[in-house]
C-alpha cells in the first residue's frame, strides 16, 4: 500500500490512484481537492489573458503552486 501526503494541504492520502485521487504537477503531489482549488484559482487569470501562451500558463501554475505550498492552502 502506498501512502503519499499532499504537498499543499499536508493531508495524508491512502490508496492513491494516479490521475484520479492523486495528481503530480511541477514536482508537487496534490490531492483531488487541492487540484480543484488550483484550477479554480487560476481560471479567472487564464480567461482574461490574451493572447494565451503555454509558457505563461506553466509559469502561472508553478507560481500559484509555490505560493499555496508555502501557505498550506490556496
């Protein structure tokens, strides 16, 4: 049995299923609720960005994850 903890909220995840209950992005492990919060927090910025670029999006995601990991929440 694999046990992993979320790098954002520090919640321990048991019986993880990759890409269903456990997500890995930018060297960070995330539970499903933190992944949903990440998407919710960047959505307004992504919708307002014109023209869109993947480099900008990747930087936005990494910066948002770094800030959330430091605070322990989004």
